[in-house]
């Protein structure tokens, strides 16, 4: 392989955005399973504010409740809050995960330290508007 010349002096790891409200866009939705084997969708969300630079997209995890899930009501509430925030239609008793890609919302982001010590953004879901 030939010598590849690159300027890497100014390359940095992306940071978490400061806590606050930002315009957000869902850029990816992947259907998978949780560590416990429950179905879930991982949404990758990007901040759409040109003034916020070198900020990493972040993930939002939507775990679907199992019949005997002790957190069933909490999971259903979080799902409804997420769908309402992003104006995702809930029709026929469900929604299509891939149709969420491109949906936008103004959402509040918190900073949260992961098990690895890295600070990441986390979406705080607002209460349901009745």
C-alpha cells in the first residue's frame, strides 16, 4: 500500500452537547433485541443545529414490553412520549419503525456519564400532551 498522507493534528472525538433544547432528527432506526432478549429499536438521533459543532449523534433505546414485564406501563408511557414528541403516527395499534427516519422534533437533551466514563447525550422525553 502506498504512503497515505493525512493531517490528523486537529481531529478530535466528538463531544456531548450542553444540556438544553435542540432541533433533532432521527437518522437511523435499527430493530434488534435487548440484552434480555426483548425486541427493541435503537434510534440514532442527530442535532440539527448548525451552531453546535463536533457533537456526536446519540442513540435512544425503545424496548418493547413483554407480557410479564414488570416495567410494562413505564415502557408503554415512554413509547407514547417518544412517538408524540416526533409526531410519529400510531395507527392500527402500532407504528412502522423505518418510517420514523427523517422525523424531527425539538427535544431536551441531558448529559449522562456512561459506564465507560464518557459523557453522552440522552433524550429526556416530555410528558404527554392530552
